[in-house]
C-alpha cells in the first residue's frame, strides 16, 4: 500500500472479536500481528518474567499494592515500568515494519506516528456474550459480568496511562460494530487504511 | 444492494463534512438524500411554517419559553410537537424508499428499523475549522467557538429527545474520521453497508 511503514491499532470491547479482526487484517495485508507478543518482548527488555506480566499487567489494584512495596532502581511504580517497557516495544515494532497491534494503548503510544490508523471495535451485548460462550477458550460462569469487568479494567488501564478516555470517538479514525462480521469489519478497516495512506505518505 | 428498503443515518460534528459525505453516498447509491428537507415535510404535516421550524427547531431555550406561552391542542410543548412531526416524516421516508438521512436524531428514530446503518462523522479540530472557513456558506467570526456551540446544541437536542448520548460509540455501526476525505469516507460507509445488508435481509 505504501513503501513506508504503517500501523493499524485496534482497541476493542471484550467479546467484540477485535483480536480476530486484527488477525484477519494482518493476514490480508501480509504484515505482523501483535497482541500478547508485546508482553513477551516487553518482559525481555525490562527483565520481568513473561508469566508475571501476563498475569498482572492489567490488575492495577494488586499492582498498586505491590508497587508500594517493591520500587525498583528507577523509583517508578511497577505498573509504570511495565507500561513504559511496552511503549518502547510498540515503538520499536512500528519502526521495524508495518503491523497490526491489538490493545496496549497503542493508539496513544503511536499518537505522533504519521501513518497510524486507530480503530475501536465494539458489538451489541448479545453478540459479545455468544462469542465469549462459544468461541473463546475461557470458561466463564457469568459472561455479562465478566465482560463488564474486563472492559472496566481496560478502560481504567487506558485512562490511567494516557490521561484520555477509552472508547471516545475522537481517539479513533474508525470505530466498527463487528456484528457486520469479522471479515467484513476487516475489509472496512482496510478500505479506510488504503485511502488514509494515500494522504499520509 | 437489496430489494428491501435500507437507510443510512449520518450524525456529525459541525464542520466534519458529514452532510457532503451523505450527499456523496446518496449519489453513489442512487437513493434520496434528506437533511433540511425533513423540516419542510414536518412543517407541512404539522401545520408549522417552514421558516419557523428552520429558524428555531434546535434553539430549545427560546422554544421552551415559547412553549410555556403557546400550548396547542395536544397539550404538548412546541419543541416536542416539532420533534414528533419530524419522527413521523423520517419513518415515512424510510418506509417509502431507501435513503440517506443526515441529523435529526434519525439513528434513534429508526432504532427498530431492520436495515438501518447508523454512522457518526467527526474530524480533527483544525480540519473542521478549515472547512467552516473555506467551504461553508456562513460567515463565522470565531469558528472554534461557533463549532463548539453548534455541537453543544446538537448534543443537547439529541440527549433531550432520545434520553441517550450523542456521539457515544455504541449508538453507531460506524464512526468515521473524515480527514481521510469525503469520497473515501463515503466509500468506507458503502462497504460497511453492503456487508451489513447481506446479514439483514
């Protein structure tokens, strides 16, 4: 689409299929897809173990307690160190090649990137519940409450680190209701991206 | 695209070019485009003069005063009578043929329509200001303040009549940052609509 690197960031409600749309997009564009891989790379750079980051990076209450107990050499709370490590990894990825990045406040981290299309995926409640129950590899007893809890954590994480507001229209070039279908949503984002890149060389 | 009527509704920030995108879409799809025409039709049905509706339908403070003075036979405030008349016109239009409708809370009015794609158009502040200054037929001294005032009125109008929140992502199938270009934004909405209609026959 362009000789210069571009990035598509995807923020998403839990159960909306945002991750699947990101994978589909990466496949269509033949570019890397990053999600939890970011955690691994951040862990490598910062010295935290992958398992620790994976389990606790969005559980701020517990981490706030931890960070009050263990402050490292940089005198930064643990949560902030994790976030900063992830920011660096995201910037490195965007520098290295075009890519699709799901979550991790990537739209904010790449706010100054000249070729970054920022998207948000949502879906009606009943569609998210069906996806959580039938497509996700998690056993969830109360999917409505669980989805609300995860989205609350995502919003709190985003709002805390970016001082912005997760899910606010002006953050994103495009927000898509995924009830149109995973492939269709990916196609819509691709059409936007193709046009966007014509003006952002 | 389908033998049954469908509707695309467009809510928009002032200066975002939402009206132009709606016109482009209607042209691409060869279907009617409705905006202020709705006011004319509402006026005909309700007996209000077109000029009165045109000047005052979104100036609620003044209308609230008026409605306290002049209550018609239905015992409804004047603002509510205007809104109800517009709702009926929007429903009649959606019944009559496929169409594009800009503004007028049409996404809410057609909430139960089985083939209605609801969109919201926004743009970065500097782009909106440039469009207001150079493309709109209005002489505006302070475009930043003027745009904020119009959007505040649109939000107040929407929130009052729908009990919802103007510009909330979950209201819309698609929100588009129009800095990608008018034609490109129309193309993106058309691709979404084509896919949407495959699942909503």
